[in-house]
C-alpha cells in the first residue's frame, strides 16, 4: 500500500464514503482485490472501535488495530459515525487534523437539505475536498 484508504461508516454500520488516496493505478483486477482487502481490514477494525468507544470520551481513538504493515486509526463522531484510515506510517497529529477536518466536511454534508443521513455520499465536491485534506495532512 503506497497511500491511504479512508472510509466513513454510518451509525448503522453502513459505508457512507470511501476513497483510496495516493494509490497508484494498476490493472483493474488487482485494484478490485486491493479494495476488497482494505474494506475487510477496515470492517474488522469496527469491532475494536465499538469496544473502545465505551472506554474513552475522546473522539480520536488513535491507532486501534494493525494488519501486517498497515495501521488502522479511528475517529468517532458524537452520533457514532466512524471515520477510519488505513496507513503505513504513524503520525498522530497529522491524522487527527485530517479526521477533524473530514468530520467538519461531513457535518457540512449533513446540513445539505437534499442529503439523507446515513446515505452514500456521492458528491464530487466532497471527494475533492477529502483528497485535498489528505494531500495537506497525510
């Protein structure tokens, strides 16, 4: 993995948004396999996140899981929406700032009267802003 995988998971355990950031484009079959692996690792970390939520009042849970050389960091909103990031290098301050700004973007999406809570975010503007935040912080 030469990049990051970012996912927003709704409070009903449904995916709201996901992005592979900074990954080189390779053949379609390999990308599909890699995408499924990222989803699997992120999904398996949700159990750990759900347990950690009960032990702390913090929104940023830092590194919650590790799979091979990948770390999984998590941020949980007050409405129990989980932001997950798969990454190779630890940089807690930068990841926290990325999560904080992505949380703000998510709140702005919620304020849109045409957006239904827990629905998939398909906005290209949202995607562009998340990728800009990744370039800035990660």
